[in-house]
DNA sequence: GGCCGTGTTGTTAA
DNA sequence: TTTAACAACACGGC
């Protein structure tokens, strides 16, 4: 499930394959179907002959910056994949779009089994408005403990629900919310407004630490996720609570519990997370 | 073989 | 206004 570490890994693996190349055409895969946001035919012309200047990430969005003031944006949703393959290679079953690249024989393919992903083209100058219209929150390494404390203090939601809210922190999803709360020894169902400044400080550090480790392991592959080269991640082997229901807590050996919170499966140690 | 769980985001309802 | 619930989607596992 692509969250910040997976998206960051995709960006890092795509960068050397895309930077400096030129998009020569866009084609639909043989099994292409309507995505959450339908592809607009006019976008093809806005991409044609554009040289790729860079690839970057904002939250869970992937931004491909193009010469001439256009940007190609991807969101992987739950099962989206973005990878570079040879143009003549067979289309995956749920491949929706292919972006041909020169020089060379490569093609950037967008695949998405469940079609919760999104592709769009925007003028680079409108990116700021786009993200502010979406009320996208701060990157996890860009806020202070005091800021997090204030954001938590102002709401009566569970602390985990706040972590998952992209309008507060951009990029954290279900897996890393659970792992960060374990690292911070915070119970996921704690009311956000009851989290102290000291606890908020620990939580901020935990989030940054967990995400950094996950990026070092190239993200987590549960089922669908692969990086821009089609490689799986390794952080699923480092999970301490996520998907470890009933297994001993790595700190105190108490069996990991699982509850439903904010509509999501939530894993935690009932002994050492309080 | 039908049903459930899976997680992200946008929409709807309370 | 804030918060929770739900729909969208396909597939693996039981």
C-alpha cells in the first residue's frame, strides 16, 4: 500500500530513468479502464515532446516536472504502480497508460488494479493552488513538536485518525500510523486533545524515525507495491505491530491486539502503548 | 463459491 | 463546523 516511504522510493527509482528524457507519446493499455480521475485527451498534446526536468514527491503525490511549464502528476491510490519498462514488453493486466520515452526504448507504465489512483496534467504554476485547494498538510520532517501539539489539541478525534488525515500530515497511511504510535508508546485510540506536549514531541520523532527506516528499506510490499524498477520493498519484515495480531510485542512480549479505528484495522500493544 | 477484508480519497450524513 | 460512515474498486483467502 503506497504511503510516503513507498512513494518516495518510486520517485527515487524513477528519477534516473526519467530525468533528461523526452515524452514522445501517450497510449492506453489494452485493458485500460476509467480511473478515479479520467484521462483527458487534451493532456496528450500538452505532454508531447516535453523533456523531463525532474521527479519529486509531495505527500503521496508524484510530480514529474516537464520543460515548458507543465507537470504530470500521479497518485497511486491503494494498488497503483508506476514503473519503467521496455516499450515492446507485454502490458500488465491492469496497465492503463504508457508514456513513451526517448532516447532509448523505455516506456513509463501506470498500472492500477483497483483504480483508486489518479493521473493528471497541470501547469507547474498551478501546483501550489492544487495542493492548497486539497488542503494538503505538512511533510513529516517539516513541522515542530509544538505545531503537532497544537494540531492535536484542537480536536476530539482519536490520535490515529489525525495521523491519517492528509490535511494535517501528508504521507502517513495505515501501516506507518500504527508503527509510529507503537514507536511513540501511544495508544491509537487516545483522544488527540489529551496528548501532552512531551508526548507530541515523542510522536513527531517516532514518525520521522519510522518513515526514514522504511525509506531505507525501500518501503513495504504487502501485495501490490513495487518501485519504479519493479522491485519489492523490505520494510514488511521490520513491522513491529502492523499485521502482527497475536504475536508477541517486541518490547514486552504481550500479544499484539487488533481493533477497528477510524474504519481501519489498527494494531498495537495493549501493555506498553498507553 | 459467496462473503469478508484490504486502504485511499472524496462524498454524504449526522 | 466537525466528525464518522460509506462508496468506489478487484481480488485473495477462507
